[in-house]
C-alpha cells in the first residue's frame, strides 16, 4: 500500500529562520510527487510536481527536492505569510488508479 | 478565471440523516475529484470522474455514499445515512489533464464542512 509520512507534524520558525520539511514515501513505482499548501478553511493549493530523483523545483522562498525515498521542502528566510500546512502527495505509476495519496501535512507557523 | 465552486460551505446534521454537496469545476476541466479530509489528516480520494465516467471509486463507502456527474460538468456527492465518522471537510477538485498527461496539479474548492451529531 502506498504511504506518505511527513515530519515534523508542526514547526515554528522566526521570520528569516530557514528550515526544511520532510516527506518520506513508499510507493510501487513513483509517477510523481507533489507539494501543496493549505491555508485554514481553504482547499489545498498546488506548489510543485517532481518526477525523478535529483529533480529540484523552486518558487520564491520554496525549493523542493526529491530522492528515491523522500522529498524535502526547503524554506529560505520565511515570512509570516508562509504560515500554512504543507501537504505532500504521491501518485503511483502502476495500476489503473491515478489517485494522489496525501500525507497528514506539516503545519508551519512563522512568527514576525 | 473562476475557481472550483462548492456548496454549502457548512452543514450540521444528525446521524442517520442525509446530506448532499454540490461542485462546479473550472470550465473546461474534464476530470473531477471528491476528497474527504478529516481533521488533522490529509485528503483522501473518494471518487474520480473523467467527463461522465467513473475512473476510481475504490475508496468510496458505497453503502452510504453516492456521487454523480451529470453532463460531464457539475457533480453532487450524497451521504445517506450519515454516521458520526463522516464528519469531515469534503473537497472537490478538478484538473485539465488526466491519464498519462496528469501533472498532479489539482485545483481545489474551499470545501464543504460537515458535522454529524
């Protein structure tokens, strides 16, 4: 069964304090790994798709990286507006289903 | 561009009652998804439609949940009868691509929060 584990569950940072979020996964053939951001009371918002080990994607203060077993979301010099829950999801390459399997998320709080 | 529309935003019902949620996807998006998100958990796929057809409903509790997508546009998700454990946010999402072209970029609505008492 495909599984996604995110750590830590919650993270508090001071504004400007860089850190990383972890997403480890077990999947029968990875088609893609996805990062989403979710604000309270809102639906998830797409950030990145990574397809193969060694791939990196960047967007403003966020950079996502991928290895064969895990992905990291690096946050450089975060601002309070980066506070949100960050969700990781995987899509398996095998089988007929295209469903995304999500982790529980990491709740990030950035204090001014 | 208008986003994914969902209604109602909030619903409170007694257990064993029924409830229905409505979703209007982004115009032109062929694929529509219903996800269930229980507090503190990630979203879990209930059902995926490609136009009018069902692609995946393997995690839909079919004894109480049903969903349809009329004319390949709007969709409704129904729960009858509701149980306490159905308390969750029901998220509708749509995507432009599907199959081998699926980029994983889903556009989510704001969700419908269900409380079952």
